[in-house]
């Protein structure tokens, strides 16, 4: 069983994926040496970093949900 915050995390991940896909498409139609191309490249990199953070958070929430389901000593469950 996952925590209630997982729904918000999933929504945020989905939204960032949508924004990243839109930026990728827009960048394909932009001249490579333009400022807009470089701005989109930076945005895509930022989306990737945000996704990495959110997926790490999601994995941590899932891990804690699994640990909470089992009879684990308190010193181990507080990781």
C-alpha cells in the first residue's frame, strides 16, 4: 500500500513528462544555434533533474510502505 502523497507525486511526474515532451518537440523545430534552442535544452535538462528527484521520492515512499507492512524492528524501519 502506498502513501497518499504518491498520487501527487505521480501527477507531478506525469506533468513534467508532458512538459519535457513538448520541449523536445519544440526544440526539433528550432535552429540549433539559436538562443531558443539553448533555452529549451536547459529546460529539458531541468525537467530531467526534477524527474530524478521525484522518482527517488516515489521509490522511497514505496520502500517505506513495504517496510511498514512487515514486522521489522524499529531500528531497521527508520532508514
